[in-house]
C-alpha cells in the first residue's frame, strides 16, 4: 500500500516562509544581544557602579559560554521536536532579556546573560537543520543564507540602533526593545513552525555522511575564522594609524564592510546550491588575497578600504557555504555536527584574537594582515585537501544541488 501524496498548498508555503523569516529575526536578536553591550558599556558601567573591565565580561563571558556548552547541550536535546525546542529557547530569551533590562545589580545582569548565551549556543546548533528541514535540499544553501542574513544585520543595524536608543533613553530601554522583537519571533515560531520529530526530518542527518570530510570542514572553519580575526580584531587601529583613514570616516568604512558581508551571504547561499566545494574555495581564496593585499598596500587608504569590504563579502559568502557542507557531510546528526561547527567558529575567534594580540606588539599592526593572510592560505590548503580524502562513493556527483 502506497502512502498518500500530500500536495503542498500556498498556505503551507507561506507558513514555511514565515517560519524561516522568524528564524532570521531570532538570529538578529541573538547577535544584537551578544554585541549590544559593546556600544552601551559606559552606560552599564556607570549605572551599576562597576569598572569598565568588569562590564566587559558581559561580552567575553558570553562568548566563552557559547563555545563551551554548544556540543553537550545539543546532544542532550537532540530528540526534542524543533518547534518545541525553538519556542523554549525564545521564551527563555525574552524572559532573560527582560531580566537584563531590569537587573538591579551587575550579578543579576551577568546571570541573565549567561542564560541567554546558553540558549544562543543551542539556537545556532539547531537553526540550520531546522530551516533546511522545512525546504527541499536543492535550495538548502539559500534557505540558510536567509537565517545568516538576520545574523549579519545584528551588528550592522542592531548595535548602532541599540547604542543610539541607549544613549537617548537609557541602556535598559535598549534591552527592552530587543525583548519585544524576540517576543514577536517567539509568537511567530509557535504559530508557524511545523512540529516534526527531529529524526523524521530529511535534514536530520548528513546527505552524504563522511567523517573525514566533516573533520576537514571543521578545521577549515576554525582556520578561516582565526585568519580573519587575526587582523579584523585590530582593523580600527590598522585603518587609522597605518592607512591614514580619518577617524571620522571609520564608521562609514566599517558600515561598507558590513553591507558587503550581507550581500556576500546571499551570494554564498546561491553559489553553494550549485557547487558546494567551489563555494568554499573561492571565498577562501578571496579572503587570503584581500588580507595579503591589505599588507602590501597598507598605506593606500582607498585600496585598503576596498579590500576590507572584499573581506566582508568573502566571509559572508563563506558562512552559508561552510554550513551547507556541514549539512552535506555530517557523519551523524546534523544538529550535533552544526554545534561542532559553531564551536570551531568560536575557537577561531579566540585563536585569531590571541594571535593578533601576539603579532601586534612584536611585528606591528600592519603584520596582522600578513599573518592573517598566511593562516587563510592554510585554511584554503585544508579545504583543497578534501578531494584527496573523499571516498569513492563521496566523489560521485550528488543528484542534489550540483557537484558536491
């Protein structure tokens, strides 16, 4: 007896699209919540009567929590249906953000942010599989690029807007505004996201599972992010002290990079649906070339500004491409594999910042671009090595989404 064929209606398509947009809004909220204290740190420090360095742990402590809990928490919740899990995460995000906004002491604020960081770690592990599971595999890259676009808008729009609101009405109002937006996303997820056990989704496991290729993707992620942050951590210093960019123009140049990042995410989603490996290799080559170019042309203001935007475009394109590779070659569950990729990303941030911090006092800020470029060349070499370790079965052309 054959199973009945379910014909998709326009209402079902609209619900899926609405759920996808809700995931993008959630990504925006999380990234904005993680980085907002950077813009309002002096306000928080003065209001809660703590030092700037102590207030800074609201950002650094957040990142550490995300990196540490991603894998174990994802494994522990792997059997919970996506809608129930996402609804719980967003509910906790709303409550903890309200607690942050009303925190009477620094300790309460820090505790609330730890809760938010824990939910964010789990969100990034399940967001890609949840989004991909609602749509056909051949559009998986574009689907994930929508979610990552929301994340890209967090620092580009959310932080400046939150900083302005904090300056005008107080830092607590900025947190309340984010809580309100998260509440909208929570209601949309509850109403629109399908409730399916994770094991029944087509995106629950890798399309062409291969442990060795997954390891290469994870290493590529860590190295590429480390290479980027070796230089990006000190971009402002590089631009103003070496390239001669006026301080007044710094925000405009960084905004241009953010816009390029956003455009790159869409381009990367489109490219990875057509040729997954090239969608990783080409952005990595662009990143390495741009960093080396910034080193050689360091004193030329306009070329350096253009190359900086190129790094934004290339990193934006690389993000959905790497996530799509994780979904393709995950040796087990894609949510656990995505958690591993998220952890690798955070390791890359920490390693790159540390490496840049070592290069800065010894070789100078200009050398951060050179060292970052070398690390990115290493990431490119690792990505190119994937073909050499692929199994005979994995080398076959996949019927979905182009050459894998």
